[in-house]
C-alpha cells in the first residue's frame, strides 16, 4: 500500500520520507516516491505538488490499454522485485541530485511518483507522476525524465492477459 511521503510508516516498505535537496539555490522536494498495491490517481499527485510558488504543474498518467502488439488485452498484473522500493527511491533521488546541481532556480520543484503493483483493469493508472516548478520548461523536462527513468530502471514486470487466453510477461529478463 502506498503511503503519503509526509506521513511515512517505518513498517511499510512502500513508505518514503519526504526529502528536500538544495544545491546552488535550487530546491527539490520529493513529496512521494513509492510502489503501491492500492489505486493511484493523477488528481492525487497534482494536489500533492501544487504550491503558491508553482507556475506549472505537469503530470503523467500511464494507463492500462486494451491492446498490445495487435492483440486485445483484458487486464494485466505488475510484479516488483524485492529491491524495487529502494530502486524507485534511488531513481527519484538521483534525478533530483542531477537537476539540483545544474539548476539556478530558487523556487522549489516538487515531485510525486507512484507505480502500481498487483492486478489492474483496462483504464487503471499504472504509473503516475507529477512535477511542479516555477516555469513550464523545467516541470516538463523533470516529469518526462522521471517517467523514462522509472520505466527503464525500476525492476517491475508486467504480465499481460490477452482475450484469447494467452499470457505474456513483459520486462522479465531485460
């Protein structure tokens, strides 16, 4: 179950502590960076990162689609490696460290990211990210890179259940 980063539960492996990184005047707040067996929503992510200093809020919601490779998909399931929780936190922290070191913006950039695990139906959000920043360029850049890094680096595998009864694993062995 995902836990709000501002209210971590030490017994919950999904919990993460809110972190603030400031380098060279740039401030980044990691509001939420978890894997969640519970539903996630872009509205929840946007609400968490909005602030009076943000001139832009950029969000991404990767949802379960009803097809893949020309075959109809009924549902899918995400499984995570036991280290995936830490990898997720490390991926977000690494992105923040790189952008904070390069930044000159003094207004905070706020980040929220969650990836689902377990069974999902068509239309369910699987990966949700939101980034707020003073300016749209930075918000877009950080959000796009965040999505790409999570998909590339966090060890999560997708099991697709097709309408014809076949099943396919995606990401296993990569």
